[in-house]
């Protein structure tokens, strides 16, 4: 819980990159087709990273009220987000292409 996300080489176990978040990261969602990784954080936000160049694309924090505990992409391109306050939020994946306009 050091407020980081790390990318590892699965063959050498070498840390390739460390990305710093402002809060503890509780869950990750790999949106490989969009070239993004979403991080559900303890400050009730999602930090979105570019999975190719490791740059932070943005932060989504408008509708969440508690720690994000799970991010799941289903076969209908919907992202299910669960929070510790028992809320369940549903986003459509096509909204994820422009981080600034997700919510």
C-alpha cells in the first residue's frame, strides 16, 4: 500500500516502471484494447494510465463516495465498479476512450 502501481517483466521479474498515485491502489483494470490501465483508489477515485508509455491520462473522481474495491469489464463492454459503501456503478467502455468525458 505504498501508493504506487508497478509494471513487471513476467520473465525476469524486473520492475520496468513505477507509477505514483496520490492514494492507496485497491484494484486494477487492464483495458488493453484502449491502451489503458485503470486504478481504483482509496480516495474514491480512478486514476487512468497509458499502458504503453506509462503516462497518467487523468483522474476520475466525480461520482464515487468511498474506496473503490473492484473494477470488472464484462463481455458487453461495461465496467462494473464496486465501492466500500455498497454502491455499484456501471460505465460503458466506449466512454473510457476520453478520460475527461467519462462521467
